[in-house]
C-alpha cells in the first residue's frame, strides 16, 4: 500500500511517500510527479523517510521524468531513504542520476547552494 501526500509553496514541492511502491501503485506515483511537473516549480523533493520498499516500476517512474526535469530546469532531490531502499538506487546506479540526500536538512542545503 502507498500513501502520497504533497506540500507546495514558494516555487517548490515535496512529495511524501509512505509504504511501498510497486507495479500495482506506481501509476499513482507517476500521476503525482506529473501533476507537480505541470506546475511552474523550481524544485521537487521526495521525502522517502516513510518508504519501506520500491520496485523497478517505482524507480522507472523517477527515471522517466529525469529528462523533463532537465528541460524545465526543475531541481529534483530525494531524501530520507532507509538504507535498504537507498541500496536499491545505488545498485542500479540511479544515485548517479538523481540527487539523493540523507535528510531534509541536507536536501534544503543543496537547494540553497544552487
């Protein structure tokens, strides 16, 4: 099961993911990211601290938007991943394509430095 909530303000948005992202609900994640991308945001962050599991379908959602983020000059970051979930990103090399930070403070610091 996956719960997605969002917080939007001052040109940036945060998606909060709770539970598991798999093939059965990755469409919900896709729709949430697309809705944010359709707005005029400078930064999209994903709070993964409540994420217990992500399948290749879930990872594919993020991968499918990397080019869109670049074209629209949207900074995209993920933070708060558990070691288990972060390892999945690392094993697939996605940590080389997506900015992943340990916590919200590091993510905000990265945004403020840009």
